C-alpha cells in the first residue's frame, strides 16, 4: 500500500518551499489535502507537475475561498501513461493536433497570425475502436486582459488551444485518473471567480528558479601563516550587497535583450512568448537551455510571479 505523505511529516524547509511555490497561500490543512491528491495521482509537486491555487468564488451571495488543483499538460500525459499499471485502460499515444478555420476546415498546421476558431485532439486507448477526441473553442477559452488576449494567448494562440484540446481528450479518456482536474489554460477568467493566490516576491521567485549553491570550504593557512580572524570569506563577500537597491541578477533586462530571448526560444521550437519584464537571471536560464520542455517549464514558473499583464509583482 502506498504511504500518503503527511504535511506534518515534512521538514520545515520543505513546508516553506511548498507553501511558497506550488501551493502559495494555502493553509497547513489545505497542503495536507494537496498531498493526498498528489499521492492519488502519482504527480510530483516539486517537479511542477501539479499545483494548488487559491481562488475566490461567489456562492449564494457570499464570497468563499477554495483551493483548486491544476495539472500541467505533462502531468496529464504522465497520468494517462500510468493508468494501465493501476488497473485502468492503456494509453497508446495522442493523435496529431488539428486546428479549424472560419470555414470549418481542419488543418494539421496553423500558420495564420489570426487565432484558430477551434483545436481538436484525440488519444488512442486500448480496446477503443476510434480515438477519443475533444474540441477546444478559442472564444470560450481565450484568457484576456482588458478585453484583449493576454501575452500567452496573443502570440501562442494555436499552441495554447492545442494544449486545451489534448488535456480535454486525456481527461475524457481517463476519467478515473483526471476527473475534476484542469489545465491552467482551461480556466478562463470568469466574473464570479477570481484567483487570489498571493504573488511570489522577486526573492521567492529567484529561489524557486535557482538551484542551491554549495559553498567552498575556506582555504587553510599555510604553515607558519596566521589564520585570518573573523568569519569566513564567504560571509565577508556578502557584506557589500547589504542595502543595495537591486541585487545583482534581478535587474529587469532591456527590450533588445528580450528580443534575443524570443529569437532563441523560436530556434528551439517554442512559440510561447516570455513576459514583458524579465530579470537577468531568468533570461540567462532561458538562453542557456536548448530543451523546449525545460524552457516551457521555466516560462510556467515565471508566469507565477507576474500580474495579468505579465509584469513583475
């Protein structure tokens, strides 16, 4: 029997990491529930496969806070692949995504600057005569800011809509695994519901993106040489940063630097646009990777510390 990891069993560092990143703003009980969901689905919150988002909705005239669990498209695919091992149907891969134009014609590639009217995706399941299809409509799912598509839907409309269609098809084919779970791209803005998850600070965002550093041991004095007094040089090196207006690496990059990032993302096949404001650390991470998946995960993490217009909060 799989042991359910309790929130109380986590170390203080793990608790703060969870409550500061993938379950920001959640209470201890809500994070405990989150771990029950993680164990049921087999998804790893530390790998950004599943999130817990606080939202506020109106019920019977009263505003009520509730927690919503969101899964990335990689998490949907992983849950489908694991279904057979848990006694469910066997996932046999997706169909190519298709997009629909204003005439109702479907195409395997979308080259127009205008958004498609819909996207269609299917998944093959052992024992089914035909693929399980789902259709995602642009007008129902596009996420807007002041009546206009946000930065992700403005340039990446076909990509975003394709993910929605694939996620809906997987959920339709594997209801026992994914019933009640949605992609963040599927949760379009509704007037009666508002995301109230507290934004990540720059320091929290930097900590989530940057791997922990390992400090080198202090150099040992040579024979006959007196050891330096006071703390190690590592601590001394930090002193000049005290009181600095903006720590190194957290400055917002200029527009021309952002264009270099966009060009690099396009060379690795990523159509998602980076946010208007990026730090030097974030742009460096994006420029350093040649993996489309890694770059996509980084953009998802960056979006968690932006407002609805893609600016730093």
